[in-house]
C-alpha cells in the first residue's frame, strides 16, 4: 500500500476519474465492487464526486465530457509541476491540447491532451487536491498504462514531455516498456499489435488491484458489467479486462505476494 498527502513527482500517474452519464449509478456500481465511499462534490463542481477508501481519495466520478457519442471512459492524469509549461511541451512534441490549462477552484490546475497516436490523458498541477491519497492496495489503482499503435513514436513523445527513461520488458511476443522516473517504474506503455481489433483506439488503461481477479469478474457481471477478456495469468498477477454497467473499460489485477 502507498499513501501520500503531497504532490506526486512530475510525470507520475497521480489521478484517475470516470466520465459517465449517470454519476449516481456509477457511484453505486464501484462502491459495491470495490467498497468505496463516494462523496458528491459541491454544486460548483458540476456533480463531480470523490471516491475514498479509509478517508483517502483514490478516484473521481464526473459527467461525461466530449462531443455526442463520446463513450464513458476512465482517464489517467499525469502529474505536472507547471500545467502551462507541460501543455507547451505537448504541442511541441506533436500532441494536441483537447482542453487548455485552467484552474479547478483551489484544487489545482489541469488540462486535457492527446498524444500523437490519439490516446487522451490529463495533466494535473496539484493545489489543495494532490491526487491519489492511497494506491496499490485492493480496491485502489495499482497501475496505469498507455496502449499505442506507434510504440516508438509514443515513447519519443512521452520522453520529450515528461523526461521518462524506459525499462524494456520482453516476452509473450509483445512490445512493452515501463515508464521510469529517477530509477522507479511509474507506469507502462504497450504496443497494440495486429492481434488487437482495429476498432480499439489508442488509450490509457487503468488497473485496479483486487484480492482475486476471478471473484472481481464474477462481481462485475453480477452488477451489470461485462467481460472483455476473461482472467489470465501473467508474471505480475492474474488479470482481466472488464467494463462497468455503463460501458467504461478498466482492468483488474490480483498481485502475487
């Protein structure tokens, strides 16, 4: 388990939130699945709700953003010491700003961006809200991963913006690297190869730790969610890819040891 009350180092995945049509329904789904306490925000927050475990923030649930037809989605936010400076680096490196930097009351300053492959992510400059208060325990985020169809191009982009080094992970016929900051793995990047259906877009994947992947899949189904990929074993734990009852995709992983 990791707990933290200060801003995360720049480039670290520091927050996730869900954009969805029915916030109350999503709150009930994830509270039942992961045991979260979900607190609705003030009216000026537009319905944005904070998800807590042991009183510590771990995720947000808010209104679905984007043009009509945009699916519900979990978004990964990468920490920034200077949101405006990071935004400038994004455009210089070939990415696009979906939403220009703006202040979120006293919580912090944020922007939304897309990498050159089209994967959307957020950047977060901490204010009163520093991001994850708890992670890497059952029911919380344990990993964030960029899925791309241009592995080398995406590595170059994120290195230019956030200064990552990469730890290449070979095996199982896929191209995969860890995102490293100061010698520490903070996330991953994986190539969507020819075996992945063409309609699957580049995206950032959120992994939630669970005591058992099979039990989590069964609970997801029982709550009205769906299974994209049934549980399978990896050297890092047993995992599965699922959706909630409104169609937002996420992964679950039960970690060995």
